[in-house]
């Protein structure tokens, strides 16, 4: 079951304050360094016990979802694609990621 959590949080990698989004969605990565946290087994379920940091490791353009970032957990290696937030994500950093 997906849990819609739209909360402000502090990035554990760079300590930036990541504001909750206002468009009925939720933010799962830092806008500044693009790091995420391994919270899910299946996207949105918040059932992972790992809790490791997930490094932004690549990017792609999905035909329906637009630009996505590949996050890889630094602790367990779990991989997850995430949609970018075009209004706030560090676009220069996204462009520097390998295209996969």
C-alpha cells in the first residue's frame, strides 16, 4: 500500500532543508544534491528497514514520466528511478549524471 507523505525534511547528505511540494505529490530526494533515502521496498510503501542513503547515479528520459534520476542505495545496492521536480531540482547536477 502506498503512503502519500508530503513532509518537509532535512537532507541527510548535505543538510539542505527540503520543503514539501504543493502539487498533491511528494518529494523523495534533495533538490540540491539529489540524494534520497532508502525508505521503500516498492515505491511509496515506506517498508524498507535499510534506511541507507541513495546516491543519484544516472538519468534517463521516460516517455510518459519525463526526466528521471536513478538512485542506488549506498548500503544495500537497491535501485530506484525517481521523477525530478523541474521547478526546484539542481538541473546542472542532473545533466552531469550518466545517461542510462
